[in-house]
C-alpha cells in the first residue's frame, strides 16, 4: 500500500466498533470524522 501524505484521501476501510458492528469509512463520506485508536490495546506490546 502506498504511503499517505497530508491532504491525501484515506482509502476505504472497514473495522469493528466497540459493539462488534462493522463500520466503513464510506459510511461517513462527506462528514467530519475523527478516528482514534490504541495501537497496543489488548496486545502484549
């Protein structure tokens, strides 16, 4: 995958939310969105 630079649109992706529902980036197209995650949550790292 190519590296994103500031101003590049994010590629579409889907992830489970805290309730295990699948959420897609496309679901929020045209709206402001803040994605916050913990890269080491629930890992041994």
